């Protein structure tokens, strides 16, 4: 149940991010409309409105198919080795079709703009605004403001590490600390790139260019700094709520959480994703309002809004002939990385590395998703195992074999747990650390207590579990 809710949240969040980002394509964004520089006096023309209407219909169809196909992936929740690559493929295809919608109608608008002569400034204009040299890092918060947030996260990791010896849940959460740590590192690098990004030239007015660059850097750096602290606080909140889950044997493991704890985990996800999204949207809204106010003012005073870059952007080179730099998105919310040549080699390398990573993870997990629990007795020695995991013991060392109709609560220490199997070392309520080889779909289990270990095993069906039990009892009675 937990994995289904997490995947449902992931799919809906990713889908919502695309809707918010590409839904703004047909809305005025500073000097851009559908990513194309277009003076405000032409934005209500009949041909422009027809293009915008067609764009909206196209994205609505894409969103509908994207939502239905994304939700259908939940049918694969029992097989994560298949679900993971399908989810990544869905993400890539959804992104591709959203981009294609934008480029198709942006090209129509650009062709119309050229045909009608609605140019804003000279085509291919190259202008160096020397007044921008004084902007530098002004306006942006220093990334050093994020260092206290790193300290908060580090404190949470240290606290979790020292408690891991007594609490299985802390051992489970300790690797999860990589998520806030990596997130904070990415936010730091993005803020550093933004702070050092080359100033952008929007129009022929130097004071307006200075104001626009300052507001962009200030708003985005404030948003990223806030997100860094939010990440640290939410991780602490998760640890604080989990500190008493397992000490008394109450923690059931992430594959079998109680309703209250599952609800809390879902709430943390909602707060984290929702809070981040809200901060980004607020920053975007503030920048958009400032842009419109400044550009409308300078345009009314006769300043030109430069159109240089439209054709570069349409052909996949958002930065024109410039170098690698952080720049605002023409469509959507946030920042993007522009590179000469459209970042072709870099983009292909990212795709290849991502594909290798996804395929590698899937191949690693596939044997566990399709595992078969085996149990054999030969020459007085019982062998139980699944995939590469296994354990054997002498039947003469068995103290008790118990049939149970219901699986007791347990949490993973090391091994594998999913909607299908629990394999490896688990902490079982009232039994402590045990060896576990269970099909989660089957409730009935067999508990085998030996001199050294307690082993839990069952089959994929009730009949197979009964066959295991009868064989064990028969062999054990022969050795007594």
C-alpha cells in the first residue's frame, strides 16, 4: 500500500508540474508569448489568438493522455523492476510531447511575426550593455546563507546514525538522508550558477536591464535558500516522528505501515513538494509582475524590446552563440541551462547515462520481483532461500516449528522488501532478528526456531505453504 501511495503522489506531482509549466505557454511572460518575443500591441490580433487557442487544445489532449497513462502504471506496483523504467519512459515521452506542442505553435507564431513584420528590435542584434557590468552579483543572496541549513541536515544525520544501533527504523531512514543532502547540494550549485550568471539584455534601456537582472537573481536565490531550509526541517520532522516507532517492536516496516504513520509520511511528502512548488510559483509570479511593469514602462517611453534569440531558441539553442549559462525559461517556471549547439552532446550524454542507470537498477531488481522461495531437506539439512539469499540449518537443531495463520509485524534490517516479497534479515515483533523468506501475498507463515536463528518461510500459495509445513514436520519428527 505504501509503494502505491508514493508512486501515486510521484505521478500526480510530475503531471502537475508539467501542467503548471506548459500551461503558461500561452500566457504573457514578460516580453514572451509562446516563447516568442512579441510586442504587446500585436498580442490580441486574430491570427495570434487562433494560434493560442490551438495550442491550448493540443496541451489539454496531451495532459489527458498523460494522466491516464501515468495512473495506469500503478497496475505494475508489484513489479518495481518494470514500474521504474516504465515511469521514466512515461516521464520522457510526456516531456517530449509537451515540448513538441510548444515548438509547433511557437514556430507558427514566429512565422506569423516575420510575415507581418512584427519585429521588436533588429533581427540578430548583438548589443553589449556596458552598464550591466556593474550588476555583477548584486541582487542575489549569497549561497553561504544555505550553510546553516546544511548544518541542520547534518545534525539530523548524526542523530539518526547514533540511534541506528537500537532502532531498525533509523537504519531504514539513514540512507534516506541522501535525499535532503543531494537536494541541498543541487540548490547550492544552482544558486551559485545564478549568482555568477552573465547579465541578460532585455531592451535598449540600461536602467531597465539592471532592474530586471536584479529582481530575477534576488527572487530565485531567495526561493532556493528557503527550499534548502524547508528540506532540512522536514527531514528533522520525519526523524522526530519516527524515533519511537520501533523501540518497543511496534514499527511494522515501510511495506506494512499503520494508517496513522502512513498518513504522516504522505503529509511530509505533500508539505515538501507543495511547499517547494508554492515558493517557486510565488517567485515566478513576483518576477513576472516586475517584468511586465518594467518592460511596459520602457516600451511606452520608446525603448526597444530585443528579439534576438527567437530563432536560436526555436532550433534548440536557447543561448544563441553564447556559452553555457543559467537563464530563465521562456515557457514555464524556473531556470534552465543554455548551451552552444543546443547542448547536443551534453544532452545525449545525460540521456545515455540515465538510460544505463535505469536499466541497471531494473536488471538488479528483476530477480527479486520474480523470486521463488524454495525449501528443501537433504541428508538431514534444510535449505531455504530465494534469488541469491539463502540459509541452511540442521533439522536436529530445530526446537520448534509453528504454523501461523497471520504474518507478525516485522521491519527490514537488511535485504529486500516489496509488495511481493520480504527477503533477508528482519526484526520480527516478539522474536527479534530473524531470517525471513516470505511471499507477502500469502498470509499463512511457518516459524522455524533453531538453536541459532529463527526462520520465517511460506510459499506463494496456501497449498505450497502447507506442503512446506508437512515436509518440515515429517523430517523433524524423523530426527527427534
